[in-house]
C-alpha cells in the first residue's frame, strides 16, 4: 500500500481556556505540497525487524506500534508485526505543516487496509495513534481535503468535529516561507505553553468566529480573493495577539516582520502564520503570480535564511493505492 498525504495549514484557534466554551476549534486548509509518502508491504522473509532508515521512519514505527497495541485481535496484531514501513518523503517536522498527524494517519490507514478494515474513518485512525488531542484540522483534512473549520471540543477525549468544509479555489496558490534553523513549539514545550497560556477572552473568540463565518467562509465560497485576503490577515493577527507571551510576538520568527513587509510591498495582503510557525503562508491569486512572488522573496531570503515553496490547496485528501513490489 502507498499512502500520499497533503500537508495542512492551521491559521489559528478559536477558543482556549474559557471554562464555559468549547476548547480549541480552528480554521485551516490542506495543501498539495509538501507531501508525505508512505509505502507499507508485507514482509515475506520472516525477518520481521527492519531498522528505520531515518527519523521519519523511526517515528512511523512508533505510530505503527500504537496502532498495533490498539487492536483486539491477536491475528491482526500478528499481521501488523509483519509489515515493513518505508517513508519515501515527509514534510519537515515542527514548522507548522502538521507533518506528525499526516505521517501517523498515513501509517494507520495502510495498516488498517492490511487487516481488512480499509473503511476505518480518519477520526478512528487518529484515536488509535494518539493524534487530534487539540487541533483536528489535519485529521479531517486527511480524509476530505479542502478548507476546513472545526468546532472545538467539550471533552478532552473527543476529536473536535468538522463543522464546515469547502473546496478551496483551484487557481489560488499559497507561498510558504519557512525560516531555516527554526522550529515552532512542540512536545513538552508546547504542553507547557498551553498550561501557562492566558485564556482567550470571549470577546476575541466572538471576533474570530465573526471573521470565520462572515468573512473567510463566504470569501472562499464566492471566490472573493480580496475579501479572503483581508479576513485572513485580520484573523491571523488577532490570533497572534493571544500568543505573544509564548512566541515573543504576533509571529514566532524574528524574520516574520521583514518577510511580511516585503510581501506587502508586492501587494500581498492575505498572510498568516500556520500553527506555532515559523512557517508563514501568503495567499496569491494565481500560480504565475505565486511563482513571481516566490522569486522576489528568494532574492531577499536565500536558502540559508528561509525555505520558499509555492503550492495550490488540496481538495481531495490523502491518496491510497495498491502498488506492486517493483514500484516500491
């Protein structure tokens, strides 16, 4: 089995810390690049143990163990133990692209197919491999792609429900700018940040919900690029203000200000940080324009300062296919 997944952009939480409201929630979109590409095959040699070739495969092996341990059937666990997992490519970790969730779900989807349960929903796969504990944009996006709004959770054990999903305009592209040698908060540092984070005031949650329902979603549905751009930058700034104590400002990277100024010089308004960053995503009205903007950014931010990538949205979610061994 080969599973190819998109990446995800998460433009920010709707709520946090207010005991009277649902927790987290959020707005995001799935993007075509970078992809995660996982190949799983049955080991007929009886060797059963294959050393991971890289950090992504080491992480994939841990997700496979979690999936195996979630199974009730000894026969199913035995099948999983005979599977060899290869990660052919994976999005960079801890830069705001949701790489961990996509890798985990890609592994779980393939393993579920091998034990005869290809219909297992992404939310169930996520539960088995320990994903979706806060945001569920990447979980739902793995299955259906597109532009997504999740409704937050009342119970920490539940995965946040998907409350809106739209096809993202095919002609619009994102320019991703990821400062090199920089990572967003993750693991214990992320948990500590949430524990020390002040609650998002109800008035801010109300404004974020207004921007989502009356700004962002209608703009996507109506292919109104200007309205989407203005709503996105307003949403991103409003969210960023709630996280300044954790990340040192509205944006996580010290280079963000210079990057945004340059994008503004070229008429780009729709800019937001994805998750904890440091990746910034700028929406551009066409592929040609996106590639031109990327070249201007590259002049000021060469590879030793930033990675720059153009990508359309992904409206389909993960692709799963059976491959011959000679194709691996």
